[in-house]
C-alpha cells in the first residue's frame, strides 16, 4: 500500500483528513499500529471524535488493544510478585526484581500515554510503592534507584529525587544519572548547577 511507505507525519495527516477517502484513512489508521504507542496515541485519541464511525471504531480498537496488552503484562508480573512474596524461601533479590518489574510496567502505562489524569496519578503511586519495596530489600540497586529518581521527578518530589541522585552518585555511573541531575537542578531553579 502507498500509505505503508509514507513517513509517520504524512500517515497521521492522511488519518485525520476528512477529505481523503475512507479506505485511505483506514489504511493510515492501521499504519499507526506500527508506530510507538506514545506517538500514535494522541492522534488515535483525536480520531475517537471523528465523524466517520469506522475510523472511530478502528482508533478505539487499536488503543484498547495496546491498553489490554500492558494490563495483561502488569497482571502477570503482579501475580509473580505476590507468589514470590507468599513463599517464605523467596530470595530478597528476586523479590526486589519482581517489584521493579511491576513498577516498570506501571511506568509503561504513563510513558505510552495510556494513563492520564487520576489513572496517571494512581500508576505513579503504584510504581512508587513497588519501587520503595524493592529499595527496602536492595537499597543500593542502581536500576531501582534510577526508577526512584524518574518517579520522584514525575511526581515533582524534588527532595526524593535529590536523595535518589545522592545514592546514585555512590552506586552508578554518572553517565546514567547526570541528565536527571541537570533536570533536577533546573526544576529546583539552581541554574548554576
């Protein structure tokens, strides 16, 4: 199809252009499935109000499929975490890693744009809770500390972000956390830093 060979911006313009034929628009909306969700979702949400019912239903179907996929993954890792937690012989490191996977999938909802408003706040809170659990078990794990830093920044909790940065300074390569340090300095209005 001609639509499949077009750059994403052109595909998006065709998808929302009511002057295009329905078949062209449908092919363009279907091509959005191959784009990263975080880029395609704003356009798909816009198409949920399209006057053409076929376009609306297709946009809803794609959005719903992405959401169901992340939800299924999240339920699976939560069950794995709970099963590990119920075992008295579970290694602390395995528990921490399971908690991290739950937090990362909560963040995936946010990153892809599937969680907005109250749902975004809930996903942030859940990710924070699981990250804190992991850090209680493995307080110096660099990946958990990075997750804590990203979550603290997303929650605008500058004190927690600063704490995570200090701990990362001792446990991780600066290449990993320096961009976040710059962003934190900017948010805290420490422009010289």
